[in-house]
C-alpha cells in the first residue's frame, strides 16, 4: 500500500461539529498534512480556526498562497478562497464559486488527486449539496483512498449520499471513528 502523505476533508452544513470530532481524535504525532474545506460565508473575521484549534492537538491555521505543507499540520481554506494543493505547498484562488461555494470541496479534492495520487486520502463529511462528488471520483481515479461519513450520522446526508451513489469508496465510517481510521492510514510524523 502506498504511504499516505495528505488528507483532504470536505464539509458543509453540520461541518463544524463533525470537524471538531474528527480533529479531537488525532494525536500530536499524526503523520499527514490535513487540508480542510468548510463551506462558509465570506467573512474575513471568522473565528473558525480558533473553534477548531481548541479541539485539536495539531496546529490549525489558514494558509497564505504558497504556504509549504507540513505533516501534522491542519490547513483550513480561508473564507472566500478556493484552497488548492500543489506538490509540497498550497495555493489560493478566487476563481468562480463551484456549486455556489468558494471554497469548494471539488476544487480541493481534484487538486489533491492531481498532486498526490495514491498518497492522498479524501474524507467527505456532512454536506448540504453535491460539492465534493467530482473531486471524490478524481481521488479514486488517481489511486487515492476515499472515506465517507455514514450518511445516517451526518447532520446533512446529501453530500455523503451523493458521493456514495457516484463513486466506489474505501469505507463508510461514523465521524466518531474517522480519526482512528486516518491514524491507521497515515504514518507517524
């Protein structure tokens, strides 16, 4: 099995609670970089980083354009920017919204698939639309691993159900068990 280097996580409605649960379960020596897209309103004064950081042993921050990726760090897409992954670094874009969303889960997932292929893990959490479906398929086509929150446990099951209907996934997992699954996939830092 290919060593995993990066985990891309997408969430929308209900995402704050799901992300807090996921991050709470990750140990300080977690061996992958995590990149997160949470659909949210354009608000440069958001406290989302602080809300996530208090539940996480890893460093959580909003990256700037060309921020280097580091294992054991969490990078949250800034409000009103698409977050793209390039090999070893992050990029920001103000391209048009995708399915009314900027940041977009599809944009993140597709860039992760392109940059990391089989070394990528995609995680689709609770979501109120189909943003993430095309990106999830791209991760699978590139040989990456795809995990989906059990729709029965999601505040909004639309996104997880859409991914399950469109793409073969590696596992359907309750959000309470997602961190354990990621720890098993990612080597220690």
